[in-house]
C-alpha cells in the first residue's frame, strides 16, 4: 500500500483545475443518479465505476489515459 501511495505521489499531474472540477462534478452527478435509482442494474454498476474513476483522477490530478497521447490540461508556466 505504501509503495502505491509513493508511486501516486511521484506521478506528474496532467490535469488542470477545470478538468479536475468537471470530473468531480460528473462523479457527483453519477452518484446522485444511482442513489435516486434513475440508473440501475448493469448500467448503474458501470456508472458507479466511472464515478469512482472520475473522483480518484479528479482528486489526484493525474489521468493515466492522457499519458500515451501526451495530453495535459495543465496551464503552461
């Protein structure tokens, strides 16, 4: 667990504040849709998995899918 935490801390952030905020808002929206049973069943599970992924990447500011494409939404310094 400690190794994984150290690895996460070493990853360079590649998400800007707007990207992170949008991901967190979408994660909250997905949780609300699932909690109010608007989305249920298999789609509900898929939406909750996406909500967790969006929340985690939003909080840590790093998206592994951006790496192979060289994408970064961080502002240039």
